[in-house]
């Protein structure tokens, strides 16, 4: 029993998802995205297990994440790609931690090339194929190949691009991005190629190239932002019941009196709220799994408390745990009910929770 929320991280489920993605990726290397602290689950924890499962390359976003991951991996000699690339002043720290920057612009290429002068340092190159976020435009890549001295001190090991709509297989942008990427990557024939995130792996063999970069589906979210039978829940978040009470017909529950009982209603008050990762928008469609069924949330999240309908449920007593997300309340379903995505729910998961690791 526990008096706060409990976050159980199932590393065997993580390993199973890794195996599923690897099998689906048609021989491409699986290079997990472990940015945002491993999507909220703990980057050191997930990278450690994924290393044991055979992963040798990882992606982080921020320099600070790359430094922390390098330290946590110790003498395990992984390639750590830094998606933010060479931000101003960062080159010495990137080199010292043996991170591989993903060069996102001509100025970043200039910064890394001039930092590397007298030596040759590895880097990846990001080509933007339609997302207009990071990366060289395809026409800039063409300019670059006409001025290869700009890469004189750079060993370009990998060319990447990122799909905007990989979770929607029928979206027309997927094929457009694929063809732009194929064309642009051909300008750098000695570099390996990487396009697919979780969703991209399932778009078919054309999208898989040499390396795939899954994140969300390693951590339990489906590749199409929907539950997927092949992907297992990795994070289980539960919270204890503090009290069971009866709300008479006609009375309301919680802040804003947002729910009024139309019948006499048995309610469990749960020790969970914002600091346990439940968003305000969980009202009015949120639900918790308990005693074999989904039980609707009643009224708003009240900072640290949530009311749940337990009419017809005798098992609800103080100390019993309700599942907020997990194998019986999949993160994609909980996210959809709250008008958000598994990405947001996981990265904001339970700062207050007691963490327990299961498996491996
Ligand atoms: C975050 C990220 C990924 C992983 O995406 P998922 O949708 O979580 O699988 C892959 N590539 C890049 C460039 C990313 O930023």
C-alpha cells in the first residue's frame, strides 16, 4: 500500500515494444528517442534497458539531456545524437561528451566545421522535407554539395528527416516527404539514412532506410495515436482511495460544482491530481480502471483530489488503488479522453509519484 500515487515502470514491456519495432523495421537499426527524460519515464532507466536489448544509438533533444545520458551510460559506448545540433557556444561541450550533433542549418554546419578545424568530427545532417521546423531546406542541401569545403572537417555519418504526419498513413504529405528525402539524401551517398519515427516504421519498407528513431511506441503509445495490440503499456500510474462517500441526489461535487448527482451516488475520493499527471481537461470524459471496470471521474480535478463514481462497486475502500493509466487504461485512451496525446500525458507523468521499476 502507498499513500501517494505509484508509477510502475515495466522494463520487460519496454523490451517487448523494442522487439516489436525492430521486427517491423525490416532490418533498420533501432535508435530510440530518449529525449524529454525518456518521455517522462526516466532516460537513464530506459536507455540502460534498451542498451541491454541491443540499442547502440539514442536521440536526445537538449544538450543537457545528452550530457546526462552520456554520464549515465558510463563506459557503454553509445552514439548519442543531439537533435538541437550545435547551438551557440555548445560545440566544446558536445565534443567533450562525444555527442553527435544533428546539424540543422548552414550556420550550424559552419559552427561545427570551424570548431573541428584540424580534426574531423562526426555529425548527422537534418534535411527538412516538409515540416518546416528544423533542418536544411532541400535547395540548401544542393547548395551545400556545391561547396563541400563547408564540411571539410566533418564526417557526415547520417542524413535524417522527420515526418509530420506519420501517425496518419493516408496523409498525402508522407509520400511527398519520402520522395524529397530520397532525392536529398542521394546527395550524400556515403551517409546512412534515417526517416521513420514510431509511426513511420509502420508506413512500409520504403520508409525504413538504415535507421529508425522510435520514441512513443517504445513507451506504450500506439504508432497511430491509438491503442495498438502489438504495443504494451510500460507505465502504470495508480493512486489510492482516501475515502468512499455517498453524495445525495441533487448535490454537487468539487470545485465549480461541475458535476451534480442526478441519483444518489457512491463516490471514491482519490489521492491524485495535477501533480500526479492528471490534466484539468480530463474532466468531463476521464475515467479510472478499478475492480474490473472503467469508472467515470465526477467533476473537476480538485488540485490533489479526484472524485470517481463507484456506484455498484463494493471493493472501493481506503487504500485500494485505482489505475489512471496502464494496461487496463491505455495511455492513448486516457489521452483521447483528455483531448491530448500520449506524448503529453507521459512527459508530464506524476512528478509526485513513488516510482517502482519492474522487470530486468
Ligand atoms: C521525437 C522524435 C522522434 C521520435 O518520434 P515518435 O513519434 O515518438 O516515435 C524521431 N525523430 C525525431 C527527429 C524526433 O524529434
